[in-house]
C-alpha cells in the first residue's frame, strides 16, 4: 500500500485542517475545503492540485 505524504509544513497543516473539516461537515463538497485551505494556508496552485488528488484518492480507494 502506498501512502502519499505531503511536503512542506503549510501543506501538512492544510491536510490536517481539511480532514477535520470533512469530519465536521461530511455533506460539504471536499473541493470547497481545498479552496478554503488554499487561501488560509497560502498554498500554491500546485499544492492545491495535490490536495484535490489526495481527496479523490481518499474518496475512491483502490480495491485490493
């Protein structure tokens, strides 16, 4: 099993923040949290794309 690890402290904080927000608000589209995290943590577009991919992988885990 491969685990994706974010690089950079801001990105790590954003991943944790998004995870917490998703637990608190499971009915909200996760991409909204990615947008919000981009502003809150001053992420680059590349970092935001990483977060979107991470969420997609989390929402659609590979079946083994």
